[in-house]
C-alpha cells in the first residue's frame, strides 16, 4: 500500500487483484471502508493478497502491481501507466496555480463532500460501458451521463477504454460522468471519500476477466432460463395464464417461462396472490411444471399504506424515509381501485427489511412452488426523484441511492440460498456494479415500440454487457405504443424477434393496449398476423437449436466474465474499424449478428472484421474479413456470419 498526505488530504493506493489498484482519498481524518462510510457501499470483493513494488524518491513515489503502475508526484498529481510498455493509460491534469485540485472536495453538509475527480482526455480514446443508457451511443466518449438509477437507465459506473484499461467509479452516490473531449470528470454530489478501481489488460477480454474477479462472477445461468419467456402487461387470472401456456403446447411451440405480472396481488406490500383471481397457485405451478414451464412472478418493493405489512414495517423502521415532508415516494394505482395512492418503498439497504420482505415472499409465493422472480420498479422509481430528500438505513440518499437495486437483489438471492436453492435468477429493471454475483438479469425497461428504440437497444445491450452484467434482455417489440394490427408494428416485431434470438435472454413483453394500465392487449406470438407468426415460429426454433451454443457462452461468462453478446472489438481488438461499429455484435466468438433496425430495409451494410474468414450462415458463401459488404435482408432473414468455418445449427 502507498499512502500520501498533503493539505489535509490522505491518498491511498492499494494493489487490488492482478494488474489492478484501488484508489481512495479523503479529507476526513481516516480512510473509510467505502464511499458511504458504512462498509456496505463498495462493489469490490476482498482481493487475494498481492505484494506490489513501491519506490519512494525525492520527486514522488511509484507503486507497481503486475502490468499497472501508479506514479504520485510530490504535489499529489497522479498518473497510471502500463508497466511493461511505459505507455500512459490515464492521468490527472497538471496542477495549475490557483486552480482546483484534480481531486476536489467541497463541503456538502454534515460529513459529506461534493467530489470531483478530473482526468485528461485523449482524442483517440473510445469509452464503453457505464451500464445501460438509451442515448443511442455505444462509444460514450463525448457524453455526459447522469449517475442515477431511472427506468431504462441503469447506473453501473464502469468504463472499458480503448487505451487498455478498465475504470470503476466505486461510488454509489448520485452524480455524473463527463467524458468530454477536453477532459474527463467524475462527480459525486454527496460522498464521504473518493473511491475508484483501475485495471489494465492487453485485450478487452483480460480487462473484463479482472473486473469479474474484482466485483464477482455471475452464477451459471439455469439451462431453462435460456429458452423462450412469454409475458404481457398483465394476465388477469390464473385460468387466463394457464390457457396461454396450454395454447403454446397445442401449437407445439417452445416455452420455458411464463410471467405473472403486476396487480395479481391483494395490495402492494402484501406480497401475496389475490385469491379471487388466483385461487390455487400451487395447482397452477404443478400443471405448468408438467408442461416444462417455470412461473415467474412480479414483485414490487412498494408498500401501500393500506397493506397489512405497512404498520409493522413502519414501526420497525423498515421503510424508506424522507428528510422533509411525507414518507411517500411513488404515486400509483393499486388492486381494487383506479384512484392513485401514495406508496412507500421498503428500505433495501436495511438487512432486517430484506429479511422481512423475503419472509413475506416465502409465505406468499415460494411455498406454492414459485422460484423465479421479477424485481420490477427497483431503481427505486420515485416521483419525483429527489435523492437528497431520501434517508436510507445506510445514510443520505445522495450517498447511497444507486445501491438500492443491488441490495434488493441481494436479499432475494440470499433468501433463495437459505432455502437450499441453487438455480437462481431475478429479472430486474436496475442494477449496480456487482449485481451479477447475486444472479441479477436486467432488462431495458419501459421502452417505446419503434425502430428508433430497437436501434438504441443494440447499443444499450452491448454496453451493459461490458459493465459486468451478462444476463440481459429487452421487451421484444418494445413496451409501449405497439398496435398489433398495424403493418409498422408487425414488421417491427419480426425484426425485434430476430434480434432477440441472439440476446442472452429471449423474452416477449409489452403493453399492446396503449393507455391501459391494468389490462394490456394480446401479446402472444400468434397475435401479430399470419405472416409475422410464421417467421416468429421459425425464430423460436432457431433459438432452441442454438441453446447449447448459448449455454457455452454462459459458462464463459460465469468463469471469465465474458459477455455473451459483445461488440466486434472484443474478439478483434487489433482491427481499428471494429472499435467503431455500433450496430453489429458478436454472439459468442463464432457468430456475427447484424440486426435490421430500419423500417422497410431489405438489405444493410455489414462490416466483416479483419483476421477471420466469414461464412454467410444462409447461403454458405465464404468472404474474407476486413471489408464492408451489402447483405440481403428480406423480412424473414437477419444477416448472420459464421467465423472461420464454425458450424452452428442456423438452418433447420
């Protein structure tokens, strides 16, 4: 460990895994365990012991851990370089007289600081990751990204750089990442200290492997979760849901999971079925198990004041509080009434609250045989989102807000493990760094049913994979605005299904009755007309044929942190053009996917990376890499290319 003090600041640099450092700095008397000051706010696992090389001289000091070197000048300026080549990876800007320090602390009330960490900008640098953001960009260079959880925006403050490093802003507080062309700045609106982790790798795969080792590996995906998931806005009754599953069986269609969405409950916060609509959940589960289908149930973290659990949770301090005003964070309708009510969130940062909700879920669902969970609205989705007015068990909302989904997921993971379960997956609308180790899958939230939205999902899915979340999906067809009878939507749903086949998770969902909150419209694969159904049916069987290959990619994700769906540069880092392609991806190492994301398109340009030969999966034509071609893309076909003679069962 190297520690440096100057002008009341303490800077601490520790070897934290191979080729990696953890950097912490504070104006408080001592370095804390994490940026929240509680010991619960770090994404990092304890590392294996590493002994770095430290040299201290009159001009400053260096600390070297494998291929990563940090240099601290006598004035406190910090620089990271590749120890083997000497190349600068990331550095703070040079100090200027009367300018703020590159590590700038400003009092924010109590024991919190507003913190800015500044670094140089590099004109040729590409930056990827940062979780999931619908800004339509794969390369986040030039973007200003809010570090706050929102519906469809997942805050995971990790970036992978084309310069050969990975950087985790290990701070769950609200803030911003400013990845400008004139400088990079990470900002926390309220925090106890600076805390980040940096690693180096000669390939993106090495960087992602270091990141997985540091933050935790995802479990192995349950094999049944790789199949098709059927979902719509709401199945109102047990019989309606069963009738859909029976129809899938009658049509001979594959089905792995069917979802019971919201308003199946008595009230939000009761965490149990409404017996008027779901009279025998255990019998429902048994029938579906005989069909080879798992049941997933939507769990919301909100509590209606009329719920039976509200009073005891309030008494025991298990609910989220407001610093000022009423302790309510969401206004929404509930079962039995269309009049809006103010809901309160349970406090997922409180271990006792996590145990409380799991016990209610165990009684309300698990005892009926339900073991697959949809953790919706877990940002938490507050109206309005004013984190500074929230008081968590772990402290101020400014410092802890982004931890909520992670700890919510942890509670369900630990609850399932306490029951002896090993095949665990929770579908979540939000996540934070290290959520993957708690079996969290993420979907892209309540997105629009448009081709523009589909194009954004391609970028968003690649970035969240590079943020450490290997299990990801979208609402196939988008969530809102889709008219199942319109030619536009029928074309869109086909193109979205083609894309969805190659996503880590394959899930249909959406509200097909715009304006409806509780009912929705038909959203089964046969709901979109005969032409679309014929194409979708073949795509479902393509997914089934690819499942062994996809499970091999899930094994690689589990062992090495390799995202199953990744940008071209992940497998072809030496190809400069591969770092710039944003609308194609590799599904594992052997399959290049080029989704069609434009209405009416029947061909598209496809870049074939250098360093491989590519076989058109549909025609068998072999093409050299390092070129852009125009690929045929009739409605029934998505352009696919196999690497170096790989044999995958694309055609029936």
